[in-house]
């Protein structure tokens, strides 16, 4: 398992049970692919579900339909990478066999927004990578510093936290040190290099650590609906909202966000649909989920809310 490389994913999908091992799927496309090129459906090593079950549905409806295809998939920490030619992580770029919390959200968004499977996979590339360039250093590793601001800037998401929370809205900030994160990389963070000599793996891990040498620290700021206000505001959260679970800033944690999921309108009220660590992609009652967050050892501040935008 990619132990140190997965630290942000571990925090971003935190749950009591341990995660399963990484997927062994084949590669989908090369890390050398240029931003203008598209991933083809024929590149997928297994049957792909068609994008958009109902072209007339709202974005929330499209997200609900797309996410339904992944229900029951086992939780797999860090199942995706940069494909067969990836320099550091050769896991595939799409999986229909196992997902973690963020890759579940990403794939759901892509297949909800895509006109067809080819288009969905091209969108997925842009959701996961800056400028759509497939490379480890371009991946949106940090939710608060990369994934949310990047996808908001690219027009895939819109922060609606303040709209839902009104005067109750709050914000929190944290200094993100990618330099320190990269400096902790070891050979355990490499995926797909069991064939390489010990010297080769050591040199590759050294190149991985060097990626962060010149990255300055940055302050990430997140809006959130306070945990104590969520029960009364739950009904105002739109169908299909992307939620990032925001926790307090702690020196021993590299992130603020510990989990990502969707809130949908279920048959009996709001539901959380997520890839639950150590379990699978499943639905839980949203009110019960919120109630269970109180008293966490790593204090939960609340929810950041983002609305998926039509392409």
C-alpha cells in the first residue's frame, strides 16, 4: 500500500475501520499525455457504464444516477494513479472495482457531466489534475489547497456554503506545507515498481521527494456551516451537493478536510452517499451521520458545501 503517499487520502476519507489494499487494475493512459488529448472509452480495461442515464435530469439528478452505479463498490484507499507510464504511481485513472471518498466524488461528477463515456473520462482528467495534465505533481492532492479551489476556478464547482449558512457561516485557515509532505515520501509511496531494482526504486523515491523542494507553504481558507447549525440547515442543502468535512486546524494533521461525500434527497429525507472507509459506497441517513460527528477526537467544525455546475 502507498503508505506515506496515501496520508492525505487517509485523512480525507477517515473512518474507524482500516482500508483495503490498492487496486491492481491496468493502466489507462500515459502520464505523458498532453492536456488537449482525450482518454478513449476503448482504453478502459473493463466495461464502462454509459454516462448520463437521463439527459433531461437536473445536475443533482444526474449525480444521483451516476453515483448509484458505484453503490456497493468496496472502499479502496488510493485506487487511482497516472497509468502505465506514470513516473511514481502506475495505478489506473478510473476504477469500477473500488474507490475511496474523493475518487468516488470525482468519478460521479465526471459521469454525471459527461455527454458520453469518452467525454466523462476527459472531464475526470480535468477534475483530478491541474490543467488536465496527467502527472503526480499536477494531481489535486490537497482538498483545501488544490481540489476545491482548482475545481471552483475551472467551473466544475461553486461554493454555496455562505448561501446555505447565512449569518451562521464561518471560515478556518491552515498553512499547507507540500514541501514537508513530499519530504516524507518513501519507496512505500511508489505504485507499480516491484520489478525495479532496489537502487532504481531508491532513486525514484528520491525524485519524488524532490518534487516538493521548491514549493512554498500556502494558506488555505475554507468556509463551513458549523456542526451545531447543520441539523436546522440540513433541509436547505441542495440535492447533489458535494460536502467536504472540515475539522479544526491541528499541528499534527497536514489537512483540514478529512472526508468528502454527497448529500442527496432520499425517499425519507436527506442522505449521505459516500465511500465509507473499510466498508463500501453506501447511503446513510444524513441527520444520523451529523449526530455521530459530535465528540470526535479530531474536532469537526462543520461542512463545506459545493454545488456541481453544468458543463
